[in-house]
């Protein structure tokens, strides 16, 4: 079952945080870091921490729901990793909450991962045929079991190079950033194609890794480094070492990190997310000649691009829709009517701003169009004279194989209704315009990015195909016997 939140948005898999604390327990820092990454996953949260041995606490729910004071008292130790989850491969199940902690050869190892592994189910079947059993349905457990199978030695003896070698054998085609907590050590890796971000922080308090640098704002930071694709970091009490574990290939960074997933305050793939979204809005306005009175964002996803659109067009920016942040988690609603009800609970039009106005409504993307229809209906009821819907990304026409939860191609409105005039009619807008695909390449560049979800046929992004081919050259699955 494909999962979208009530705003018909794409779902990104998860966020990771881990590291070493010089003085005191690391778990409180991990909890705060995960809270800063809550936008990357709201289904479950978990922390595993310790020194020679580890303690794990995880459950379904938001970070501050899962980690009360009692649970935090049990999470001792200077080393640890944490995770917030949005399920794609593996589904919604409390057993799939991460990190995963195992006991092996008189030692312990925990693993948390952000991404999607292409070969996971095939590899799982191979393990099952030789008698292995699985507790979860997640590809993360497959990764952990594959590493254990390859190394065959106590976790205290695992080196950065050992784990990197195991990852190269089966997972160089996958999209991942992952962390492992071993006895008195934390390891982190970013996949060879670089789909997912991984950041490192050297702080007065210790050494830490995270999906986004927004998670480091609590620290007295010395320096922040973005881990390159195919590289990782080894963290011990003695310090840290950033090193390469996979051959260099052409990067395929997920452009949706800048369009929607990452926090606007984060710096991802070498540039600030807020500034990228400003540029998207500005370019959207350059390609538009609509006559309107105000620019209104769909909160929060359209905010930054709406600011950019307003700057470029000269049309005043107004907060015509307010979002209620206290409604609670509400994605995966069972019926269309319940999803519509949740939209009405979370978004409120300001009638004095909307009434009698020609509105440019800005959002980051258009998926199915179901909730956009309801938002436009709400604005009409508030007295909007015209509603011109503008998207700060091109048409979504393809699914994703790397962990982004996009519906089937048949569900995407840009595939169902090709013409923008027909899309406008379908969702109740006076007009609809997308950012031209060439605009993305103008802002981010031709190479080094994954644009497959905007391509008509999966895999016809030449840069991506070339990168995948190069990656396969050093990828050979060993037989499981």
C-alpha cells in the first residue's frame, strides 16, 4: 500500500543520527537530534546506546512521545545511534521500527538506515533458502544480516573497512545512509551514488553524524563536513576518521531533498535548502505571466518557493492559509472523506486576506491532486476570485526505486491528465503551471542528480543509467551456501 500524508505529499523514508559524547550519556543529544529530523519520518523512533554493551528503546510515535524521562534514564553510554522512520519497504509495523539491535558472538551491534536497497528482497529469499529467519519485513534487517554473514567475527573486531567491503558486495546499487553502533565505536556510510545526504559534526561535545546538519544546532560546533558519496566516518573516543569505502561513480543525488524533504534551514548536497527553494519560486515566476493580487503558499511545503515567486513577480506575499500544528499525526487516513476532514482541520483560510482576490497558490509538487482539490475548494469558499495553482517542480510522471514513496504511475495526476488545462479543471483551479524540467537543470545542473521521477520512462535519465552501469562494474553478489 502506498502511503502519503494527508496533504498528498511524497513520503521520504527516514532520518538518522548518531555519534559519541565526550562527557555524559549520548542519548539526550540523539533525542534532540531526532526531534530536529522529525520531518523526515513520523511513524516511529528509536535509540540504541551504550559503551561495551547497548540498550535499545524504540516504538511507534513521534520522538517526544517515544522518549519520556523514564525511557531516557535507561539509555546510558557515550556511543549511540537513533532513527525516525517513514515506512516504504517493510510497511507500517512496530517491529520495523529502527535501530535493529542484535547479540552476536558475545557482542552487540545496532544498525539504522535511511534509503532503499534494490536487491534486498532477492537477498532475503536466498537467506531463507539456507534456513535464516527474519523478525521484520524491512530491507534494513537484510543489510544487517548480510554484514554479519560476510564478517563472521565478533562485533568488537569489526573495522570500518570490513563493513564497507560487505556493503560493496551487495548494496552498491542501493540508496542509503546508514549508521552502526559497535562496542565503543560508531560507523557511518553514504552509498556510492549519493542519493541520500549524510553530514558529520565535530563539536566540543563530541562527534556526530546525521541526515541533515539542522540536527547539529544544539552543539558548540567546530566544523561540519558533508560526507561524500562512497565515503563514511569511523568514530571512537580517540577521535574520528573520514575515509572512502567504495569506488567513485557519478553521483545521483535525490533532487527532492531540495524540493521538499529537507528542512529549509539545512545545507544539503552543498547548498542551502531555503535558498534553493527561493530560486525555484523565482524561476517559476519568470516562466509565468499571470495577473494576480497576492501570492499564497500551501503551508509549509510551498512557503519558500512562494517567497521567491513573490520577489520575482512583484506580487505581494500573503499568508492566506494557516496550518494548525497541534492536530497530531494524521497521514494514512482510511477513506477519502476522512482525508478531506483532516485537511480542513489542519488548514484554515484567512477570509479577510482571500476574499475578492486573484490568488497565485504555490506548492512544491502535485501528486494525485486529491487534497489540492480540497484546498482550492476551501479558498473558493473563503471568497477567492481566481486561483492560479503553481508548482515549484516539474510534472511527476514516474515512480521511484530508491526509497521515495511515490504512488503508481497510474495514480499520478500528470499521467492521468496530461494537459495542464485539464488538470486545472480537475482540481478546480483557474489555471495550473509547473516549473519546466529544464528549470531544474538550470538551478541544480545536468549531471550528479537523480531526475527519474520527472522522466516519462523509468530509467531514461541518461546520467542515471550511466551511473548505475558504472556502479555495477564493482558489484558482484556472492553465493550464499
